[in-house]
């Protein structure tokens, strides 16, 4: 069976590293992005120049009609979708819960959780011969991220529950659903939180004494998707340097 993967938010950070790694392992990859086509096209160009197969597709994965377009376009371009990485996610400026607006809370939930639900739903409806899904949660689902982003942490907690529940629903169909819980990874996301050097600041509090790389997260995602993890479902890998 040809391996066809969709990586949401695949244009930068963990999503870009995952797209490149999967392509190097023989997957055909849809690199989904929201609005930075230049970044997505650069990822695709690198994959194609290394002999891989990929294409970029713009879709806001928090919107149902765009998710359906994403899956239809991938099927047309690459064939039936066999693997999915729900990586797209956002956070906003560090803030205490008492100061959060309902608009911000709802935006976090729609981008981080509704997107995961929609993509999982479209995937399991289509994976007639089995498949594998990895949801990119966060160690924040366990720590709660007090004084920084409780809204973000709550969205990742919801992703964890969705991962567990869906894994049990579709196990008998040969579809495996797992999650990774990264923490303190060097990406541009921390600039969106208002502190580009957040990982550097926290390094001394991390048992392994450093932040992680997008490639280190991609390695675990790729393993969970692969046949090497054929007896693993409903499971979580924490990638947070021991935190
Ligand atoms: P990033 O900000 O570099 O990448 C996120 C990607 O998601 C971007 O390409 C962005 O355009 C895309 N995206 C956001 N909203 C979207 C939407 N509605 N539709 C389509 N694409 C959308 O961040 P990073 O660090 O690579 O994060 C990837 C995932 O890893 C996220 O889910 C994040 O919550 C998670 N994570 C990251 C950690 C870190 O320390 N960097 C720690 C724990 C989890």
C-alpha cells in the first residue's frame, strides 16, 4: 500500500521537520499550511529535490469545508490518505486565566481541538484499509501552564482525551491513534507567546538541561506512524527532556 500522509501546519517548526522526515521514508506528503505559502513551498521544494513526493495545500484546518477540501485535494494529487499528523496549533501571549477573553479561548479551542476533531473524522471515514494518526499534543496538558497559557493547556488536554477515545473506537478497523506530548522545543511558536527565548530561559529547569529540536519530535511521530509501532495505539510519548 502506498503511504500518503497529511501533515497539518507543515510549513514550519515541528510540522516541517515531520514532513521532510516522512518524505525521506517514502511517504507522499501533503504539506498543509494556513497562509505562509512561501514557507510551505520551500518545504515541498526541498522534499522534491531530494527525490521525494510532496505538494503544498492551503487550508485553515479549524474550518470544516477547508478540511474536506484538504482531504479531497490530497486524494486527487497523491492517492488515498493512509497517515495523518495533526500538528497545527497556536498559542497567544502569556497571560493569567483571569485576564483571558472568551474570544481568545474560543480561538485556541477551534484551532487546536476542532481542527484535530475534523481531520481525525475525515481520516477515519476514508481509511478503509487501516491507517495511523498522530496528534501533536503538549506536555502542557499535564502541567496546565499556569500564568502562561491555561487555555492552550486545556486545548491539549482535550486532544489527549480525543486521542484515547478515538483510538478505542477505531482499533478494530486497523487504525492506530497515538499522540506525542512535546515540551520546550526550539521553534518560532514561542515568539507568538511573546517570549522568543522562552526555551533558553527554562533550560536549567529541564532535567536534560536543554530544549529539544523539531527533528527530535519528528522522530517520535514517524515511529508512531510506522509499522514498527504496529501494536501501539491510544498511547502518548512525552518529549520534554524529562519534565
Ligand atoms: P509553529 O508555530 O512553528 O508551527 C505551527 C504551525 O501550525 C504553523 O505552520 C502554523 O501556520 C500552523 N497553523 C496554525 N493554525 C493553523 C490553522 N488553523 N490551519 C492550518 N495550519 C495552522 O509551532 P511548532 O512549535 O512547530 O508547533 C507544532 C505543534 O507542536 C503545535 O500543535 C504545538 O502546540 C505543539 N507543541 C510545540 C511545542 C514547542 O515547544 N514548540 C511544545 C509542545 C507542543
